[in-house]
C-alpha cells in the first residue's frame, strides 16, 4: 500500500545521462533543412494543405531525387531531398511553385547508403529480441535526419551499449526513458495493506466497485466476471475493491500496488513491455482486492483507475463512497456506493507544443505572461501564434485566470493560417508569428 502525501512524483532522470560515449539520441537531432534565406513567412501550413502530390510528381522526374517530407518546424513547408547540388533545383522550385512553401535540400547520405548501415545494425537488435527476425532494414532508415534510427524500446544502459560498435556510423537511438521501464515479473499476491483475491481477463473495463457486506461482495465478484468461490474476507477489518482495468493485448497488465492519496483510492497498474509501446486496443483485466480499513481515508472517498482526483476516463470508472469505512465493521448501503450521477470527465487541455486537428475546437491552456499578457498564445501545430489585438487581457478573461493561465476554446484554420481563442464569450484572433515581428515578448 502506497500512501501519497505529496503532489506528483519525482522527476525522472535524464536519459541522456545514461548514454555511453558516442551514442547519439535521435531526439537530439535536427532535420535536414535549407538555408534560412530559402524560407519565407508565408505560406504557413497548420494542416495538410501542402501541394505534396504535385511536388512529388515533379521531383520524381529530376536526377538524384531521394524523398520529401513536411517540416512542421518551418511553417509546414515541403522539403524535397536530392543527392547532389540543389542550387538549380531550388531555382526551378521557386519558378514552378512560386506561391507554395517548398525547398530543396542536399542529403549527405543517400537512402541506399543508409540502408547499407541498417543492414549491419538490424541483426544486432534482432539477436537480442528487440526486433522481429523478418525486420526490413529499410524501416530503420531516417533520411530526414540522415541517420539509421534504432528503436531500443527503452533507453537502458545495456541496450544503448549495443550501438557502441556503430559509434562511427550515422546511427541514433530512440526509446522511452529508462525511468519508465517496468521489468517483467509475476503478479504480486499482496502488498502493504492489501491482498489480491482474484484476477482474470474478464468483466467490464473502465469500471470500479466497492463491497462492505457479504451480499455486496458476492455481487461484486460476479460483476467482475470472476468464477469460483470468492476467497474468505474479514469484512470487519477489510473491504473489497474491484478494478476493471483497461489492457492492451500486446502489453498485459500487472497490479503492483493499491494507492491511497487523500480521499482517493486507486490501483498502481503497470504494463511491463520490452518495446516501449503498446497497441491501443481496449481489452479488460479485472482485479478484486481486499483492503485493510486501517489504511482507508477517514470519511467519504472515491475509487478510480486513475490517480488524478479531477479526472476519470469514463463516468462509471469513478465509484463514490458516501460514508466513512475506516472504522472496524462499518458498512455502506447500496445507495451509498456508486457513480456520481453528475460526474463528467474533465480532460486536460492541450498546451503549448501540441498538435490539434484543423477546424476542430479544443480546450487549450493559454499562459498569461506578466509582461506580454495574452499577446503570445504559444505553439500549436508547429506555429507560434501572435495576437494583433495587443497584450491586454480581455475583461471577460481576467476572472478566468488561475495560476497564470486560463483555458480557452481554440480553433486552428489553414490557408490562411489563423487561430481563434474564445473564453467568457470573448474571442481573440491570432496569426502566425513572422520573422519581422519585434521580439519584445515571449
């Protein structure tokens, strides 16, 4: 049992601090780009309106064409990669696509050259089980950054060491931070203040439940989909909780702990995986546990799958207990246990650096700068946004500001790129920041 008394967890250690000398992390690489003089402030693409089809059709007729990609860090422009000098090709692009955002770049290494490196790297990760035996080495080629990109799943020291023999080659490592690695292991049968009564891939997902009487326990066991006779529980000193967790078919769950944080009780459910990624199918894994009353919150409390008091993925995930169950023998009637009928999920808003769908309103956390007010919105869809209506925070927004920010409804539109932000019935319009705009804020 983990009892939390502080908000949040310690900051994870930096993955970069674990990398052996000579190992390059893919996240630290910048994409191949043209000289600054090749770019303009317009057009700005915040969606997918680029003329990629026309550009590719032209590029495929040119000598040395390798590939093309979109550069969100450069207003979403189309980058066309060639082997060899591109001065003449850039001039032709400017003549053929004068109003579009397209640049030509010269790659230092061709796709074929990078594939040769990938064919030497692939057997190393296959041999240790980090890739399937039928891996196509070409899938490791990242022409945009001019490297062979190797997904290690997690940036563990022993995995990074696999790439040391390729320190002189254009090879980079990617993966989740080592701090997120959950090693495989058996399902614990008990912990401090709790014990596992039953678990199976059955029942309903996004659900929780509470039992304080023999009748409630029998009903909860059946609702969880578990079979057989329920184990004995001393309901005078324990209560029963059901966690109907969500499980990816590629990453089986494991219940490691039951956490009490303030008036919230939730499971610590992990998904051990060697790859660092799981498929997003929503399977189910039921856990039924007995929890000692001595560790429960004093007074009414909530049970969720998630550890945030203000957020749950589905309304029925949150079970509210309206009475104090910490005292020995205390019970709750059926109508004192259940979902909050008025509950609605509160999803965290997008923040700077996010990418949102064009034309679809989203909640956005807009920072209010002490000097610049709301003149700078931050970055959405790879673009910094500026309001030409000044720095002043609208009166209708001022009362909505909490901890130096407010949530607005933001909508991004493409060609021309615009963003509207609405809160309290007041709307501000933003445009992309230009290189000629004064750098007085932000």
